[in-house]
C-alpha cells in the first residue's frame, strides 16, 4: 500500500511537470531505472555500469575496508544501507538487487510492498562473471557500459597470461582455508599461470590447511590472504624455495571489475618470481 501511495504521488508530480514540458516519457525513465544494491559484488559492478544518479545506495559492506570489493574512495561516493526493508522503502528504487542468500523475511516483505527484487548468486567461473556483468548492465539499461566492462576484463585476462611454465601455488585464505578447484579465484590463478598446490595435496573447497602441513609440503608460491597466526609465523620466511606474497582478501570472492584488480596483482607476483 505504501508503495502504491507513493507511486500515485510520483505520478501526479510527473503529470504536473509534463504539463510544463519538463517530464520524461515513462518508457524513457524506466530505461534508466533507479537501483539499490544490497550485495558487495553487485555494488562494484553497478558502480561501473550504471549512472551515479541511478544507484541510490549500495551495501554497507562496500564502505568497510574488511569487506569491500571496490575502491573505498569510490564506494564512499554512494549512500549505503544495512539492507533493512525500512531503508529500501525510504529510497523507493525501481529495482532492488541482492545476493542469493538474501534473508527470506526481507525478500518476502519487499515482494509484499511491490518492489522488484533481482538476486544474483556467487559466480564460480570467468564465463559466469561475464554473464553477471551483462545481466546487471541490461538491468540498469546500460548494455554498452556492460560490454565495455567485459572487454576490460578480457583485456586484463589476456595481459596476465604468462609465457613461462605454470608454478605451484597455495592460496591461504582468511581462517586458514583454501579454495576449491571450481571457485572463480582458482580459475583466475590458473589463467595467471599458477597450479593449485592445495588440490595436489588433496584439499578441497574451504578445507583447513595447518601450518604443519604447509611446512612439510611447501609450494613454490605462497599467497597469503589472511591474518591467522599460522599465516604470519616467522618460520614461513625460512622456506628456501617458497616465494611469499600477500593478496588482499577483497580480491577473492567477486567477479566484475574485481577480476581486473586480481589479474594485475597476480601479474605483479609472477614478475617478482621472474
């Protein structure tokens, strides 16, 4: 009812402006819908493809260095929400974009209020990442911007492709776990010329890698993306044939423009090894 009432006032206002020759046709306005994003991965993509006037707010995760997947300075140009129904209602977006794990009660409330809610799952491949970019760009009425972002991602992938042999690497993530072979980050590592040493050790998605096991079977490259005590242990510096490098955890979980940053970082690490 609140959505309908507000919609009526907006319609009356639009008619008044139209009488003065100022209003845009409804189909044009809908072609550039306003959006609230409740997911850090979709935040980063929409900030690239949608107009700033379209993106009414992004998730609070994107304003935190610990959870953002986009440049903090850029993220802080946008309003944020904590993902509550009340905040979304106050903003009155045409579309609400969220992750697949959106709380059912929040989804049900937004549906009942008449909001269009579109959810996106976690991307697990480069192909999925391209599709996600194009789907979000189409949703925003910005197909050309989506195509440009896909082209930028493809260029970053091409530039990061190494000429030499593959190097064994362990990506040691927050909480001391490793990624599975079907994760997007694992495909990006392979694309940059790294093979999964953790997979060769028999570890799978989100398996815990202990310091002791690391020391008995070290990789050629150790990518440190966590702050666990074991990951900061000084003994790691005594591994003579292992190159250590840090990897920001903000690069691990999202597609879109995050892939560009990830490939730049992996290329730099490959360059350090020689």
